[in-house]
C-alpha cells in the first residue's frame, strides 16, 4: 500500500492508543488501511462514520453481513481501492 499522504496524521495515529494495533498489523505483514490513521487521529470527528459503517455492514438487512462485505470488496476493486 502506498504511504499515506498526510504524514502527521499517520504519526499521530501510531503514537496514540491504536498505535500498538497498527504496529502488530505491520509486523504481521498486514497493510494498515489509511482511513484507520484518520480515525485514530480525530476519533471524535470520525465516530459518526464508524457508527454508520457498522450499521450498514452489520445492522438488520435482507443481505447477510458476508454478502455486504462481498459487495463492498467488489466495489472497492472496481474503484482500484484496496479493501
């Protein structure tokens, strides 16, 4: 994954409470999605987005969570965006 454009956001995310999780992911060879750095940098500002995503992906729906994940992964691949 390409390095994040906003270096201060990445540095603050790694230094914050989620830093250990980011380090563990990197050590395991798992790329850290860049949006997670933003969530860690400004959690109060991104909390609503996190709740919306959780409701969309896990809330009541005629589609199973797996089907929703598959749709999201397919859409991301079509947009050339790592999922």
